[in-house]
C-alpha cells in the first residue's frame, strides 16, 4: 500500500506541466528531500514491476511521468 506522501507525489506529478524539483515536493509534503527521492524510487520500481504504460523519470532536475 502506498503511503500518503507517495500518493501525494503521484497526484502532483499527474497535473504538472514540467518536471517537479524534488526539493519543491519536499517542501509541499513537509518531508526531507531524501524521503522524496526514496519514495520516487519506490514508485518507479512499482510501475516497472506492474508493467504500466507510463514511467516515472528524473529529468531536468525534477520528476515527471512519461509514456
């Protein structure tokens, strides 16, 4: 089961037009930037394991979804 912070990251990234800086995510979620990186790593692995039609990538210093 995904944590509330992981769900919030998903929601933010789903509507973002540009890659979102992990430090901004950390501020919004009130967690450490390292925690954001860990959560994004977990989300990436989960999407790959589930063979989703999209991936979570780190690009241009931030995170974004792409197909």
